[in-house]
C-alpha cells in the first residue's frame, strides 16, 4: 500500500492534535499579452523513492528536464516516510549536492510535529541548506475538526512563525483539499486566512484543488500579498485525473498573472512522476 502524505503523517505520531533570498520568478508581458516563467522547481514527495535511492542522480535528472529549484521534505519529520537515510547527510553536504546538480533549494516541507518539538534543530538545518521558507505541510487535524480547532492550530503556527522570522526565515502553510471544506457556512481556508498573521505565515497554494472547484487565481486576487509559493498541477474532468501542466482545465495565463498580486515567489510542480517531463516542456515554452 502506497504511503500518502496523509497516511504518513497520521501514522508517524507527528500529526497535530491527532497524535541568497527566495527566488523571484519574473514575468515578461508583451504587447501580444504573452508571458514567460524564467525559473520553476519541483517538490520531491512524488519521486521520493528515486531520490532516496540516488539523491545526486535524481536531482541531476530533474535539472536535465529544465527544473531550476527543488523543494525538499525535511528528512527528520519525514523519516517514517523513507527519508531517514537523508537525515544522515548534513544540511551543508546536502546543499552542495543540490548545487552540484545545478539546482537551488529555498523551500522545504516540515511536519507540524517537528516544528513544535524540534524547531531550533530545523532552523539550523534550514540555514545549512540555504532554505529561506519553512512550509508547514499541514495540520492534519481529524476529519471532524471544527473551525475553532483550525484556528487554534493557526495560532500555534503564528508563534512558530515569530521564531523563524527572528532567524531570517519565512514560515508558510500548505493546503490540501480538507481546508476547502465548510463547517456550516464557513470555509476552513478563509478562517485560516483570518487567523494566520500575514507577516509571520505566508501561504503555499495547492493548485490541485481545481479538482474540487477552487481556482488559485481567485485566491491570489482575494488575498493580495499573502502567498509565497504554489504547487502546480493540472486536472482533466473527463478522465478525473491529474494531467501534465497545460493539458487540463487550469487557465495558466490567468494563474500566473494573478500570482503577481498574490505575491508568489516560487513555483513547484508536484504530480505523478510521468508528468514532470511534459510539464517542464510546457513551462519552458510559455
């Protein structure tokens, strides 16, 4: 049975309650209203087996496809998902491997549990890596969690954000589909945006929520300046599956234009490994 991000963190005992600068992505708009992205990256979660088996080789493979950045999963917090071997590598040595592959790592995912219990250690590792964005991967509250439960978790993340800010690192929060559920008339995501301090915790938007009817561009415009990065994914309603970027229903022109309003600095593709090559080709040819 494959380990998903949800099952990993729930079983790991780390789930909350249940158990140089960040790269800027410049845009060029011509009179013909075209646009381009000069740099984009990938999240390692979906290719973790390859990464753990051959860290340098996998990074070089992804760089060869045109990716310029890599977003890690913290080897400490994700040790139960297979990342334990990478925890034996110092952040300094890992950074060299990343840079030798022609990539940079400015962002990583961390579990809420490790941020709560090992924040100083993770800040130190992040500095060794050159990471300037510490992204909480999720609160992973129970399915029955109330809006108040989410607000309390957000308050705790604000405190964590104060500590990372003092260390020169921006904290962030990554959504999944569950934050786009409602409790009565209240959308959980909107409640989080009310509770999270805009200065201390920026948002990483998961574009894949298009599959349940929510558009990233709408939220970039609704909450200007509140975002730091985005996970890119596309979706086909016909096949009801994720598809390579540019082959689904996401309006990428609108998304990238709106992302400037949202404040997005980094873009990371996160989908099935077979989509990485065609997705990179699409992004490179914008």
